[in-house]
């Protein structure tokens, strides 16, 4: 296929250049003259010109329309059988995948560090989840991935209890760039008759440069959630769902199609979809540009290492058997020698220097360099050194920040009720102390990185309460789904006896 083309965006351009008179939605009229002046004044004239609705001949209607052509190009580019464009982020992809794999069976085995949007999908689909814990860097509190051996052990354990999983959900790469053996995981899943879903949200750029890991679809994954806006150059919320060409493809394709109609907007943004078309073309043609981005990232790592006050966390990834490759465009920096938390360091970089790192933890900050981006490394290092100097002065004055020490990641509580039944059961709000031993009616996930620590139907443990409250009390922590900001209360199923009967 001609990967130099962008059929979808080309069709939008042709429509805009034909000087259409729009008496249809969207209500801004398509031009500054006819009602979009308020948009054009800020974003420029083209934002309204290209913001066209769905169901137009020559764009997304008709056999082999331009949208379909562009999605075929995307499938070829990532090594997939088929691609669906998403305009509500990878979260939409996770929910779509969960609804689709319910057609394979009701049981799913999930990596515990799965994103909360997949937990939401489990609830919507009525799936019965089981969990397998990933390897964890206890010092930094970072969840990595699974080895094929660990996955095989977990599947066999579920089978021994009469709970054979029909689908498997894993995360690769992690927030910090650690990448699992997707080919090995796919082989294990398929050997047990289960489909493999890979949350590859952070790896949409994989497969487009020899120094980056391969695209999960080419490695045997059956479904891949790909957050194209994160590092691959699309606009925010623009993502994709890839169907691999594996043993489940024939069954999954119609299931995904049906699920997609339930999660997709009937007014999907042409602006976002056009950015997916352009990002795909830029990646396919961009090996040299991606190489420049990789060189920028390596330059930053080298300069960080040269300053003895920092270290690079990914330099020690070889100590973890689940990590077989690294995304070099992620630079996780250990700042614990400064005597200040990573949250403090990130905040000072933003407030004093206008340098925005992706995220922070108690001991680290993480820089993310887009696959087509070449940031000013000198400015980053000057700012880092200035903040480190400030930390040195505070430490000398006896004003070191007490780094928050989070309790260990809690193990999952016993699933005492199906998630969907617990979510819709009669519930009541109780204090955190009263909640221990009760059944959660909500999904609660600590951010960053959005890992579900409780799902509806799980028993609330003291360890989980302690962990969530510690995250909520940290400077940049937040618990999604919490009943209150400090997680002082929990929503629980009102009648556990009835709940047990319902499950």
C-alpha cells in the first residue's frame, strides 16, 4: 500500500477547498465568515474547515471510502489485520476490548497493574476477573510486567480451581518504559486457548525504528490498545485498537465491531481522526526523525548520569526477568539523593522553569520524548541542575523534604461478588475503618499510574485502605473513584448476605 498517502485527511482537504455552504452540524458553519470566527480567532481558520461530521460521501461513506483506506494503511503500518480509530483515548479501547472478549467467555485473567478503564470494561461486560501480580520495583514503587513463566503459572492455577480464563490482559510497556516478552506471553495464552490483550497504550510508536521494540500486533497479540496521542504524534484522545492476525482474529473481528458501536461516538471528531492519519504517515516516513528523537533521549540520559545527584532508573531494568526491552524515549530519573521528593522536584521545574515532566513519584520524575519530537535538552538540564542546587541549599539548611514512603502495593482482596452485581447493588457510604472486611461497590485507582486497587465486588482490606489514603495524602496523588479526596469513606454493598447470593 502507498504509505505516503493520507486518504482520510486528503478527502477532508478536498471538501474544505470546494467552498461548501454548511447548513448542518456542527453549528459553527465551517468558516469564520459563517459562524466560526470565535474558533478561527484562536485556532486558525482550518480548525473549522476540517471539523466535518460523519456520514459524508467520499469521506467515510461508500465502499472503500477514504476513512476505510486510511485505516487499512494503519493496519499495515502496525502489522495488524484491522484497526479501529478511537476518539476517546485508549480508555475507549480498553472498554471496547473488554466488551468484545466477553464473546469468548466470561473469565479474564488480568495483570493487577491494569489501567482502571479496563476494570470499567470488565464491569460493563459482566466479565469475571482474576488477577496476577506483576514484578515490582519495591524501592521506587514501580509496577513492571509479567514473564511468560509467571503467566503460565497463573493460568494453570486458575484452571486447577475450575476457572479457566478465556482471555488474558497484560500491560507492555509500563509508564517507565519497561517492555515485556509479548511474543512469549502470546504463546502461553494461546497454548491455553485464551486470547491475549496487550495494553500497549504507551507503545504506539513501537515498530517504526530498529532501536525501538516491535509492534505487539506483529508479536502475536490478539488485541492491542494503542494510545497514538501519547508518543506517536496524534492529537490528545486520538488512539487506535489493533486486531492481530492470530488464532482468534476471525472470531474477534465481529465481536470488536459490535463492541465498537457501543463505545464510539456517533459524532466522532474529524480533527482527531485526521491526526491519526497524519501520525501514521509521519511514523512510516519518519525513521530518520525518530532516530533524532532517540539521540535526544540518549543525550539527556548521558547528561543526567554525569551529574552525580541523579541516576537513570532504566539502567537497572536488566535486574528484572520480565523486562526484555526498553523504550528509550522514556527517561525515568531517580532524584532521591536530593533529599526532596520527586513531586517537589517536578513542581519546582514547572513553577520556576516552565519545564513539564510527564509524572513524578516519591523518588522519581519521568521525562517523555515523543517519537517525532526533539526538545531542548540544554534547557532541561539547566533547569534540572538549578532545582538540584536549590535542593542542596535546603538540605544544607536542614530543610530536606521528608520523602513520603508509601506502603507496599496491596494484594487484591477476595472477590466475593461479581463486579457488575456489586456496582448495581444497594450501597451505603461508611468510614474507612468500617469499610474493612466489607465489599466495595466502586472501582478505586491510585493516580499515577491509574492502577485499580479495588474493583466492585472485592473485599476491602486494611492494607488497601492504608495504601489509598497514603496516595491521596501525597502532594500529587489522587484516587480516581474515591467517595472523598482523602479516601476517608468508602461506598460498600449494603447487605453482604444478599450480595453473596447475587454473585
